[in-house]
C-alpha cells in the first residue's frame, strides 16, 4: 500500500488499541516516544510511529516500510503539516545504527 491508495480492510484485530499517543506509549513496551515519531534508546532506533503524515514516496507492505524521517514540517495555509525545511540527520543515523546492530 502506498500513500496514494485508499485504506485496506484490516486482516485481524490489533493487539493494542489506543485513542491517543499517550495511551499508545503506556500500552507498548517497545514504543515510548511521547512527542517524536522515532523512539530511540542510546542513539539506536527502536520504534517508529507512522500516522497521518505520509508522503507520496512512502510505501508500506507486510515486510517493507519506506518512509520519510527527519522532521522539518510546519503547518501550511490549509493547516496541513508539510515539509518546510530539511530535517535533522539524527533520525537517519539512529535507523542506520539499528540496522547495523540487527535491532528491529
């Protein structure tokens, strides 16, 4: 599924359900990022929350996730968050560290 497709039907009941980020962080042992989408421990990515802000290049499948990282988004005239400047390089470094250490 890419960001241009419509939603697909769920294939099972989610193990965890939360109405907001705070509840999600409280429910999951492996995602505790109350503000940022990337959860890290010791500069290694441990989890990522992908919510409504996707780009046309994002791709999600059962084995592959390609998504944008780095922030740099601001609200535009319509109230949507859009890329306004280059994001930080830290998220990329943290994800590479996770890949190198075989940390999911």
